[in-house]
């Protein structure tokens, strides 16, 4: 495994900043949506779209592309921002989020927007869909990989564990899940609402290879994605420790910022902070 | 009418093997019921294209969605009650909403499941599937139609629900019968009343028509095997011809074929519609035939419903 290049890291950090700003602008313009879980996933999604995934934005249905499924579909803004910044559709269109007639539905809708790989939003379903894609890839002898981003609260859904069991059973080495471990869901901290802990032990017990990383550290993330590619006979799980609302001081770690948009004044403040942040 | 009896699930198992040969992209999923749904036949022939997903129906539907997104034609099978009830949200959001090419072929629908009782007897699956945008819903009348309907489903694009049964049932359609997706088939003409029937009730409708023929009442029998998209034209045409309408299905009178026909006729040609079906109650244990009688889904029930419809038409006190 090669040490990630300093320059690459700097580029990714700059992209992450742009994507964070996009998210804030989109949500402020839409007047509703989910900032907390979008911001906690920024580095994960940026690493994927700007380094890890094998993609052709000009040919979104290219058969050999890697697939990314945002199982925690409420974080649609981070996905849309990454897709737009990566060239799947015009960045201007981000501001149509959640408006009538927009391709940027409140939750990702397959078939409407280039780059969206599945319809998600009903939590707990993305890993199953990813498994189906992974099984199809193997049948077709294609070497694409499938990545699925899960929420920590989402992992309370029984279907997640059905899929976890099945992916290990079918030795889906081409399937990697990333868990956005931000510790919060809507009603409060995950351990208070319904603890899914200990997460690493559970995934290992289900037959997965597991790694834990700092989900805001590109060096960590890239190393982990590299590791995942090397896991051949089992599905792999990257548990990413994150901060909900990351990058905006008044949103960080605040349950209340799970699902409401900032007004213009707070959005301006957020944009300033993100711009100034290192 | 032929004496031969074959279950629709057996016909499914058989045709799947044939389709597996013709369509390399066909894959089959089951949830630990492959011996009952008969997908075990496919599994024997094409083990690499068969996925037993264990007792985990939600994951099965999601996995089917993913397979479809990657270009496969998945058939996902289990009992109707679990296929549609346990995994409803998965079917709704992961399959129907994006309009994916997944075929949900469910067996053991209705009360003819028999002794297993209410937990295993799906009386509401047509209703659940019919209300989903993008979904096609097919209820084959017998083994002959099952083979053709499953083939048609595999050949069309988009999500499809096919409802099959457990017991061996009479083969009523001849080999030259041609199932057409979205078309109701007029199996018998008649001027006094029409029965729109689906599934095993097509056979009962035939029997009822013969009984009434002896009494001088001429009854048309229409096999409405595609419940969605509904063949409105044929339904309105025969309602106009007879002005006495009966529906017959092994399903709740709420939300199934009876509702669908009443919806169309209410808008386009209001006439009396008498619904033969399960009257807002759960099933129970018993042999299939005992249950069909207990739940008024036998030939006599259809006869009585036809008489009532004819009676209401002619405004004679009943
Ligand atoms: C099946 C389902 N139940 C409930 C919801 C409503 N909901 C949206 S987001 C959310 C909390 C998600 O928490 P988590 O998975 O931790 O996401 P994150 O913290 O990353 O935003 C809930 C309950 C849903 N979208 N789907
Ligand atoms: Mg969370």
C-alpha cells in the first residue's frame, strides 16, 4: 500500500470544503433537508468520488463503473454535491434541490439524475441493493466494486443485518460498506435511543472484515479504502468515526441539526466558517 | 373440461427451467421456501444463478433490486403473505418506485393454503400490489396460463407481481390459449350476466355458468388474469352487454379484482356489481375445499351471486 500523496490530500481537502459549502447553500435555498448527516459524510463521499471510485461522469451507465449507494438517503445533499462537482450534472442545478420538477429529489431517486445508483431514503435498504449489484458483478465476471454508506442509527434496521449475513454468506469481496459513526440519530444519541453497539464486534461476528478510521481524515480513509480492495473473500466494513454537522460550529454534535435547514443568516455564518476552516 | 389437475406453482417451477435456458440474465431468489414455491427446479439446473437468501424477505427484495439495477432479470419467490406483507416497503421503495425489472412470483396465495391457517393465507396481496404505481399484477387461472404469464413477465420490462396457489387445480385452458398481458379473455359468451373472475375462481365461474345454463340463464365468463393494467374496455363492453356483473376471486372483496371492476364501472357504466370474495375476515385452518365452501367461494356462491345480479337488473324483488 502506498502512502497517499500530500498533494492529493490537499486537493481532497479543498474539494471537501467546496462540497460542504454546496451543502449549506443547497439546504438554505431549499429551506428544508438534512445538514447533520450530510456534513458528517463529506470526507467519506469526497474520497470516494475524487479518488476511490472508477467512474466516467460522461458515461454514467458505463457497465464497469464502481457503484456507490447512499443507503442513508436523507444525506442526499452530500451525494448531489459530489456528483455535480465531479461533472455528472451542472453545479447550478444543485440549487433546485427539493423543488417541484427537480431531478434532485428530497431523497435520491434512481433514473432521474445521472450518477444516482439506487432509490434510497427508506432506511435499511441500501446494503441489500448493493449486495445484489455485487452478486451480479461476480456473475458477469466484471471487476467493479460496490460501496454502500450506512448511518449508525440506520443500523438498527433488521434488514441491515439480513444483508450483512447474506453478504458474508455469499463471500461478497467486491462489497464494501462504510458506516458513518456520528453517534446521533433523530431522537438523540444512538446509545440512548437504541444502542447498536458494539459495532465492530457485531460486524465481525457477522463475518465481515472490519476497520475503524477517523472519518474526517483523508489519509485514514484512503488507506482504509485501499485495504478494502485487498479483502477478497469477505465483505469489508469501514467504521468511520465522524462528527455530525462537521465543519459548522453551531451544528457539530447537535441533534437538532439533523433535519432542519439553516436560514440565510446562519448559512452565511456557516459558509464563512467553512471558508476559514483548515 | 379436462380432468387434469396441476398447481400453478408447479407450472412456475417448470417454466422457470425453460426460461433459464433462454435467458442467461434470469436469476432466481427464494427465502427458504424453494421446495414449496418450486424454484428448487431452477436451482437444480442453474445453481450459480439461484440465490437462497434465507428467511429474510426484506433483504431478498432489496437484493433483487440490486441485481435488476445491474442488468439481471430477478424472479423473487416466497409465500404471497411474506412476499407482499413482510417486504412491502422494500417492494415499494426499492423496486416499484424506480420501476425496476424485478418479478415477484409468490405462491400459496389465498385460503387454499389450507391447514396452515390465517398467518399463511394471503387475502390482501392483490390489493397491496395493485395500489403501487408501475406495478403489473397477474393472477393466472391455471397451469397453462401460469407458464405463459411468467414468460410474458420475464419478457416485459418493469416490476411485476404474479400470484400463484398451493393446491393442484383443474387445467381449464387449452394449449392453444394465448395469454395477453393487459387483456381479459372472454372464455364463454352469454347475454344475461357476466362473471369477471381470476385465479381458481375462473373454474368456479365456469361451473356456475353451466349450472345456470340448465335454468336458461346465459352467463359470460371473462378471465381477468391481468388485474393491473386492467382491461377496462373488455370490462365495460361486457357490463354493457349484460348489465349484470359478478366478480369472483380468492381474495378480500376489498382492494382486489372486485374493487378494480367496481372502480371502472362506477366511473364508466354503473350497473349492479356483486363481489364474490373473502368478506373482510382472516382465513383459518381447514382443507382447501372445506375452506372454499366455508368462505363462500364455491360454485354455489357464484351461482347465487349471478342470480342476485340478474335479479337486481330486472328489478324483481329478491
Ligand atoms: C425506515 C425509515 N424509518 C425512519 C426514517 C426517518 N429518519 C430519517 S433520518 C433518521 C435518522 C437516521 O440516523 P442515522 O442513520 O444515524 O443517520 P445520520 O446520523 O448519519 O444522519 C430517521 C429515523 C427513515 N427515513 N426511514
Ligand atoms: Mg447517526
